[in-house]
């Protein structure tokens, strides 16, 4: 029998005895029945108090578990942030290195390009002078 069913049965027994108590006329019998009724009520109250105590214990356990979980989650978040920070630093270092390599390659191309441009200017100048020379000698 569940606690709820037991409680309903005990409450019904207590409630049914009240009518009997009102019909008693002998004080000693009334006193005895009232003590019996009080004992039945105390049994019901003790049962309810036991349930309340068990629920409070479960609530306390759940509160402790919740606090532990929050603490663990906080530690997990801290660790995640630390790892993300490390990864960010690694990525920044990698990007800086790659940018330096790109910059070096660009500078090499610019140096080569400068020489190449000078070469092209000389080549164009030679072609232009040759063309001018041909024009001058034709005339």
C-alpha cells in the first residue's frame, strides 16, 4: 500500500470516529477515546513528518548536486576559455608568420620588379633609339 493510500485510510478512520466521540456520555470513556483519536492523529502527523523529512533530505541532496554541477560547469567554462585563448594565440602567431612570409615574398618581387622595370626601360630606350636612328638615316 502506498503512503497516499495509507494516509487516506488513516484519515478516514479518524474522521469516522468523531461521530462516535460525540455520542459518548461517560467522561472516562470519552477521555480514553480522545486519547485514542489523538494517538491516531499523531501517527498520521508522524507519517507526514517522515515524508517531509525525506523530501527535505532529497531537496538538500539535489541542492548539493546542483552546486557541484554549477562548480564543474564553471571549471569547464574556465578551461574552455583557457584553451580558446591558447588557440587564439597560436593562430595569431601562425598568421603573423604567414604575413611575414608574404611580406618577404612581396619585397623580393618588388626588388626584382624594380630591376625588371629598369631592364624594360633600357630595352624600350634601345628600341626607341634604334627606331629614331632608322628614321634619321632614311630621311
